[in-house]
């Protein structure tokens, strides 16, 4: 019993020594610790202020500006969507003036798609490359559309790289089969028939309900008979 009591006393003594050292450290470094706490509180207040007093109103303003650009985009009025109509901004100005907002980021995507539809492939690549998002559909489409632009420019190898990036970006059933088929067709064009056949058969097996899988047997047969 005495040994157990001594052990408990030793533990209390160690705790007291630790507390004493901690108190001494705080006392010796009180000014530095206070300065650190002040900086941390200031940073938290700054982040809160930027988010709520600057970025939120800016996001709302950007969405209002982008409304008409999206309408023009839906009507295939790509020049108006890009440049604006004199009253509302187009995607180019929105991307430039509201780059810190989600709307400004999305404007880069829209601008790239507009340029792609206008056959301005260099600008399409430039704006689509500036787009970044956690949205698995739009981020995959952006990569695939960059691939389309490179293919239109005659750079099949670069186009293939972006199609493969789009395929690997997400397993969703909308974009993956779309760019699997495009990648397979480039492989077939390049004479890489085994790679093409593998992609065609993966489409047939895993994405049989997709539009890209319709008539896929014909693609498989063509590649196998080369």
C-alpha cells in the first residue's frame, strides 16, 4: 500500500513540476505569446472580412453581370457572350474583373467554349486552360474541349493527351465515354490498333447505355481487321 501511495505521490509531483515549467514559460514569453495570439485573431478577422464583406458581394455582382452573357451563350450569340452588349459585360471582362470569384472562374470556361465554337482554337485553349474547378463534369469537359481544339489545329498527339486527361479526370458516365471514343479513334488513326480496341471494348462493357457505345461493334471490327 505504501508503494502505491509513493507512486501516486511521484505522479502528482511530476504533474506539479510540469505545470510549474509551463507557468514559467508563459511568464517568460508573455509578450511573444500575446503578440502571436493578436496576429492569429487578426488573421481570422481578416479572412472573415474578406469572405463576407468583399468576396460575397463581389460574387453576387459577378453573377448579375454574367446572366445576360449566359443568355447570349444559350442563343449561340458567341460574340455578344464574349464581348458583352454595352449594358452587360461579356465573359472576357467578367473573367478579368471578377477573377477572384467562382463566377469569374466559370467565365473562363464559357469564354473558351465560345472561342471553340467560333473556330478560334488558340484562344479556346488559352481560356479553357485558365479554368479550374472541383466540378467533375465541367473540369472534364474543359480538358476534353482543349483536346478538341488541338485536334482542330492538327496536333493529334496533344489532343490525345488531353482526351486521356479528361478520361482519367472522372468516371462519370457523361464525359468519360465521350473522350474514350475520341481517344480510341486517334489511336486507330495512329495505327495503335490494340489500344483502340481496348478502349472500344471498355466502352462496350462498362458504358453500354451511352450514346458513344451505339454501334461500337463496328468500330471494334474495323480496328481488328486492320
